[in-house]
């Protein structure tokens, strides 16, 4: 089976998940910016992964769907997201019509955040009375299950 994993990441968590999927599926892996110039017709399976930040998918993923939408048929395309909130933005949901998708969980790595992101996370942590500075609830079992579903699908 010939497959590719395309990802868009803000701070590396989505890339980490894409790399885990690549090991489980033996698919090649590429970032979304590079994928904009590719032809996907030779692939049996396409997995697209995006981080969500500020209630938006990664800009490179959004651009990829806008320019290559015809390549992403429900029969061969799969989508995963990495975010603290499992809900996808409503504006993006039509892009995934009939495409199997999964939410792997989210991760906040304090060391990778810029100044304004640190302020936002600090405020949210304070308001929610929880420490989000090094939050990680990415579920390895979800990644394994998703990989198995992709490989075992016809």
C-alpha cells in the first residue's frame, strides 16, 4: 500500500503524531507547505493532520484543502487533529465531509510557546484553576487505532 502523511504543526506536537503514524503505517511523511506542490494521484491512502490553535486549523492545511481539495476523496483520505479541544471549527468541517477523522488529544509545551501564547495559557490556567504549562493528553491508543483503521480499510 502506497501512502503519505501530511501534517501542519505550530509547535511540533502534530509532527510527533505524524511520525508515530508513519512508523505504524510505513507511509512517507511530509509537511503541508511542501505538499502544496505535490500530485497525490499515485497514493492509495492520504492522511492529513493538523494542529488547532486559536480555533483554527493550521494555515498550511487550510491552504492545502483549498488548492488540492479534488485530491482528497473520502475513499482514500483520512484526517487527524491535535488539540486540547476535540471540536473542529465549523468553517473547516465541510472540507471533511465523509472523510474519516480522529482526535488524538492535545499538548502544550511551555518551552515552545512565544510570549503572547504564554500569557494566554497563563490566563486560561488561572481561570480554569489548572496548570496547562506542560499539558499533554495525547492518547497513544488513539494513534494506534487510527493507524489500524487506515491500513485495514479497503
